[in-house]
C-alpha cells in the first residue's frame, strides 16, 4: 500500500505543524479488505480506511483539511467525482483539549489497485496508479 506514505509526504510538505512535529502524525490502516475476482489474473484491489491522527494540533484546521482534499483529488479521483462515494470519502473527529489545542482524526476511504501479470513462469506484481481524470460533459438533447 502506497497511499498512506504518499499522504504523509504531502502533509509534511504542506502543513507547517506536521513538518515541525512529525511525531504527532500517526497513520493507521483500518477495516482493510482485499478484493479479487475469479478471473485468470491474480490482480486485486485494496479497500481500507486510512485513519490519520494529528495530536496536539494548534494551527488553523482549514490549512490541514485543504491539503488532504487536494491529495484526495489526485489520489482518489473516482470517489471524489462520484456523488455517492464522496459523501463517505472524508470524515473526521476532533477532540478539543484546550481552547487552542486539539487532536484531529481524519478517516479516508481509500482503494489501491495491484496488477499481477505473468510472462511464462515469472509473475510480476505492481501497484497501479490512479487513472487520469477526465472532464467529459454529456448533454442530452430532447425533441
């Protein structure tokens, strides 16, 4: 699974508090499942909740949420562009510790595809990046 480390890197770059306090950022993969079919390929998809915990956060919460949303647009475009999936894609909880400090828990519903290909007796396993998004607009003409 590559997305947890990718998000950690994005948060380190974008959020000063995380960059200055790397020990306050914790990532957990929860409720994971591996979904495969009976097809001849051994390819599969990971489905899991990435729980991102930032302890003792004292900054502007909007400056934390914005980079996560940007990361989701790039790394989970299928869900963010689907009205049904995006409702549950990004949820959060906040424990207010003091007036200026809180613990924030973000829950992201993620998937990652893994492609298995065979060349004779040799198989290769490769994480597949998200497909490029497209902005196609459909119109329906009536009459």
